[in-house]
C-alpha cells in the first residue's frame, strides 16, 4: 500500500469513527430524554 492510499484510508477511518461517536452520543441522548419524559409524566 503506497503512502497516498494509506493516508486516505486513515482519514476515512477517522471520519467514520467520529461519525459513529456522534451517532451513539445522539442515540444515548435520545434514550436519556425518553427516560426523563417518562419520569415527569
């Protein structure tokens, strides 16, 4: 694997990981909000 391909793969992986982290955070937040609503009502 040459250097250009390696860098491209690295960047793609990094972006993918960041997206996944944001998605899981949003997902946890949604569950958290649902729990809060259930406690209030």
